[in-house]
């Protein structure tokens, strides 16, 4: 059910490597990775789930509203994260030279569709 949406997200973004839908406790509902992707998207999701929790708490304490989107750019990858409802997130990992803007755009389109399927 979610696999097709995750595959489409990766394939439509230049430099896309992998994507996943995960709950905030670090349990993956579904993931997709291109053949030969250099990183394990499930491990990335588990590690970032801790960071996401901290960011959500910080934004609440600052009364800044809900955290909706995060990006982590490193030397070897870019990971975009978009919240899907209150307890799930969508992550897209791409090459450092990937199309960051299109990745954000495609995630903004995908998240509401995935949220509908979660209900």
C-alpha cells in the first residue's frame, strides 16, 4: 500500500536514494530503497526519530507551533523529513547533489495521501 508511494517519491526526485514511512517510536511501516543505495533507510529513520522527538519538544516549549519539516544535510547525504499527522513521519534520503527543492515539493504532495491511507 505505501510501497508504491515511497517508490514514486524516490524515483521522481533527482538524486533520490530511499524513503520510508515510520511512526515516531521508530517502527517502520514501509520503506523503499534504490538498488545499491549506500545507506540503510530504516537505520536512518530510527536514529532520526530521536532527533525528531527533541525538535518537536523544543518547538512546543518555544511556543513556535508544530514542527512540520526538517532537513539534515551531511557530506554524504541529505535527509528530508516531513511529519504525517501527529505520530508518523516521511523521510527521503538523497545524494548531496540531489534536487532538494523537488524533494521537498514531492514530500509535500505525498504526505497528505499517506495520511489518508493511515486512517
